[in-house]
C-alpha cells in the first residue's frame, strides 16, 4: 500500500515543499527513511512508532519504506514527524488516503502522540498558500502564527488523533486569532527615562529620521547602551508586510513565534560573536544577528572588542541590505536591512574628555585604539556623538522629551524625505559657503563631505526646511564622524 | 659656505670613533668636549696605535672627498670657523659641533638659524594635552615669525614641527643621524615638508648611521641653537630634560608647560618647575619659567609686550561665537555640556579653528 502527504521544510528563509511517501509491503518488519535526512529525521522513526501506538492506532508489523521527496534536498529537524505518521496511517489503511491530497501537515510528535511546535510556522503557511494547499495542520500554539496568512484554512491541533480528524475534515479546530507579539522583551523603553544627554538624544533623533548609522563614544557607564535600547521606540512602527517579514525570520530562528511581531527588533550580540553568527551561516545556514535585526536596530557594544573578521563580514550586508551565504551548490539570501548603532570608549582607559585628568592615554595609544575600529565599517557610519556623564543638576531635572514626541517628528521628517526623494539636496548659499570652508580646511574627504550633506538633509527635513540652511549644515558637521586622520593633534 | 680641514678631520674622527663612543658609560657630552688626541687616547683602546696613524694620515684630499660626498646628496657643510656658523651654538664651547650638515631649500640652507629661535621638546609618548599645546604654541610662534626648533621624534617634537608648518612658519629639525634621510622612517612625510620649508641639521655626515649616543648628543645642539628651550611634556627620565639641562649650561631660558600633577608624562616638567632638577642635575632657578602659551615665551625672549602673537582667530568671530568661546574657556569644556541651540555655533568655532574637539568630546580653546 502506498500513500503520500505534503509537508514543508525551511531552506534558509524559504519554505520548500516536501512530499512524504510511505510504502508498506509484506516482509520482515522494518522502518526505513530515505531522502537525505539528518539525525533528527532518522530518529523520527522511534517517535512516529511510539506516537502511533500511544494514540490508539496500530503500527504495521511489515516492511515500511518512507521517502522524503525531492530526494536531492537536504532535510533537517523533526518537522516531518506528523507528515510521516499521517502517511503511514493512510498507507496502512487506518484512514482513507483520499483525504491527504490537498492537506499539508507540519509538526513534531511526542512519544504519547502530542503535536509539538517546530520553528517556522509562518513561512510554512506562506509556502502552503503559494502551492495552493487548502488546509494546513499545525501544532496548537503555532496556529495563531500560521493564521496570519490569509486565504488558507489553518487547523491548530493538539495530537495525532486530531491530525487525522483535521485531515479527513471530521473536526477542524480553528486557530486562535493572530496575536500581536509586541515586544517579547522588557516593557516599552521610553526616552522619558533619560535625564540630561541632550546631544545624544539629538543624534538619536537624526539617526532615526534618516536611518543613519550611529556611533556613540563615551566612558563606561554613561548610558550608551541605555540610549541605544531606546532607539526602536522612536522608529516608525513596522508596516504589515515588514512585520510579517520580521516575524518570519524570528520564527524560523526559533525566537519568538506564535504571533505577529509589531515592534522593531533590537539585537545586541556579545562581542565574542563569530562572523557566521553575525551575518548567518553554519552547516545548515541559519540567519545571523544582522538578519534577526532586519528592519530594526543592530547594536554593537564595545565595537573595538569585536573580532576583525566579524566586522568585515558586516560590510557588504550593511551596504546591500542582504547577505548571501553559499554552501556547496546552494546560495541562500538573508535580508539584513538594519540600523547599526555602535558604542565604544573614547580611548583605552575610557576617560578621555571626562573633564578631570583621569585619562592617562598617550596620543599613540589613542591612535592605536582608533585604528582598531577604523576602516571600511566606520565608513558606513554617518553620525558620531559623544556621551558623557550627566551632571547632578541635569539628573534632577525632568526629562527633555518622550519617545512619542520624538517619533512624531521622525515620522514627519521621513514623510518629507519621501516627497523629496527625487530631488538632489540643495544648500542655501550660506550653507554652501560653510561647506566650502569646511572642505577647504582639509578635514573632510569627498566621501565625508557627501555624508555631511546627507545628514544635513535629514536635519533639514526634521526642521521642515525646504533647503539645507547654514544651521542644518553646521549641526551635521558637528555630528559627523571623525576620521583617524583628524584625531591626532586634538587636545583633550 | 664650506668647512675647513681641521673641523672636517674632527668630524671624521668622531664618526670613526662612533662605535667606541657607543660602548662608553661616561656622558657623551663630556666626551665630545675633548680634544682630538685626548679622544683617541681615551677611547682608542686596542686600536689606539692604528687610530693615531690614521689621524695623522687624514689629508686635504680626504677632506675634499668629504665635501664632494656632501655636495652629491645636496648637503651643505658649515664649520665652526665659518661666518655662517650659528653664533649662538658657540655657547656650547668645546662641545659645539665642529661641522654642521644642513639640508634645505636653496636660499634657506646658507642662512644660519636666527638667534631668537625657540626649541620645543618633549616626550615621544605624549598625551593629546601635550601634542595640542605643542602644536598650538609652535603655530603661534610661527605666526609671529619665530623659527621653531625640534628633533622630529614622534610625540611632542613632531607636533611642534607640524604646528609651525601649518602656519607657514620656518622650522628646524636637528637629527641624530645623517641629514639627508628621515629618522625615524615613519616621519618621512614630515621630514620632506621640513626639508622643503625649513632646515634639517645634523652634526654628522651623510654616510653615518643613527647611533644611540647621537640621539642624546643632538639635544645639546637643539638647546644651543635656541634662545629658549620649552619643555612641553616629559616624564622624570626624559631626553627633553637633557635638552633643558644643556639650555641651562648655555645660560638660556628654560620654559616649562605645567601639566596635571600625578600624571606620569608631566612628572619631569613639574619636577623641573618645583625643584629645578633637569636630567638628574640641578639647574639655575632663575632660568626656569612656567609658560602657558607663545606670548609668555616671546615675553621672555624680547621682554614684556615687545613682540605680540598675532590674533589669528578671534578677529573673525561673531559676538555669539565669542560668547560661546568664553564659556568653553571658563569650564564648559565638553561638547555634551553645550546645549542643543548652541551646537551650530560650536561647529562654526571648530570650523574657524578656535576650538578643537578631542576624544570623548573634550573641547580645547586654541590660540589663547
């Protein structure tokens, strides 16, 4: 007897249909799975056998061969359990096999027959709709996530018996309505918690309005991380398409899942992270931190401590907005549209510019330290701002602003930017002459000049200026990132 | 401009004895003050006989060969018997270098270093405070038309040269090795600029290597050439303090920039100010002065208010900018302490070169 059931596997970030074929014929009892499965797939035999028996079905004492087609695609993980069990039941005549043609099943089985969640339900649901499947059976707590996809009937079930009922249409348990998974993290972080730090707040606002990458430079413990964590709260909320994109990535990575992610992600990987961990990779390529931060903020604390290869690996993804990982004959693409926020100490001891004379670093130390950060990655960071300890009186004062106020300004600025998109940035005459004299001083490279103009354009949008005024440009000059060449000969 | 036979023979002898001098534990300054034959008998050792013979054999033809070798690499020679020899160097008495090898552009190379030149010296491991001060003071001196002398070492020396060059001023680098090559090598770019706009001076010939003793010995040339030696930043054991000690022996001024107490890189300068100890030896208290800026230095050389540092920056400021500059000078010296509405004014101050921003956002008022 033969039957087939459709399921899906995740290849990078894309769902790929897999047909589970089961053939049962007389012979010595055996259960073989072919089709390039990994260890989890081989172990699936034991789970399926126990689950079938513990759910009150019979496990046929015959020669069973299962094939996962296409046989050329490598398959990993326990997500084939449910499909294997269903195909086996159909092949052994314990349910009418006619019903398993326009249904897809996705989930891992426990030994007592319960259906367990597997990462990537959203991507699988999208794949199911794309392939014209009428009904998708998923574990109960992934029902909400799968139901985000419209035009697909989702059955959210608890165990193998329910899978059979849902496949035959006897009982189709409706999934819970899609949840909005606003931050899985702490309660909303707000700029209203910030005292002092006027200049960094300004820089955050400009960075958010123009999606500029930002470098925070300041002594330890002054609030660099605290400020960076609040950046998502002033970014525009994710649109529906963006939210689905973010949810899909996180669901596949096994982080979050079960509902829609509305908040922009904030990722702060530790500095020991490898290049593969940053942009994605591994034997079975998985999304890296840069992809998990897609449409959100990637925060690199202690930038100087990150391994060089890790930072170098970030360059192309930051520029292009995606990372392509090649493994054997396959090339997988992971989106990496992030805002990069990096934090660093100003010097090896960390106290430069603190006002007292605690910093004992020599100029050569400073240069060496800067050189470690320097290079093409810094080239992609438009804004640099110093963060220093707020004074006692600043700490006692009420906060300058709230996230809601800033976000409103950011949204307006982005709106204006959208209308200006086609026009080249134009400078008022006074701004033009200021730009000239700044360039003539020799501190700016041509690329640096472009960056200053870009930032000035964002500031003009924030201020509602049609053209870049002198003040906008001056502010941009102040917020620009200093190159290593500019650092020496500057007194602390 | 040329060098006479006895002086060239003297230089030949010192170059010939370079290895012997390196092995000596006595102070190199004292050795260099000895007569030719005294030097041979003191340092000759096993080679004594041979050295005496070679010394006697040194001929006019050998001297001419030296002159030709120098001319080949565009090095001008001037000996202490010549009129173009900087007269102030003779204050070193017997220690005065016999021959100076000079590199520089055509009109400058034959002009002796003016006797109101200022030496700016300090540690290689300088902090931004020291480098900033050195560049600023050198720039202001250059703007006032004063020649700045230093040794082209990393740190303070380079900052001083760069500061003077940035103002289009004349600057003199005194090297320990041959004058036609850059030492240290990574200062090659600076070397080229100095050679184009100033002078590079050495007491050794073009064929010599850079010996350790020569690095110490050239300090006396720096001190001897300058009307005042300004020590910017120096730890307790620093070559810059040797320069200061020589300035004392030449009866010149010693200017000292005070540094933060307890900071190792300012340990030597603060000690000099408090106890008049330079290079583990006492100097005459009357010759040591604390200096804050170029004006203090010019007042020491020429007398109060005779030569003024031109105000390059302040003239160009708007009232708002001057106001902010006063605030920064009064203590709001970090960019994070400036409120958002004044930030574009601050950027204008930076642009006009009135303020520099350092690591950590520290602000320094320049030219004041």
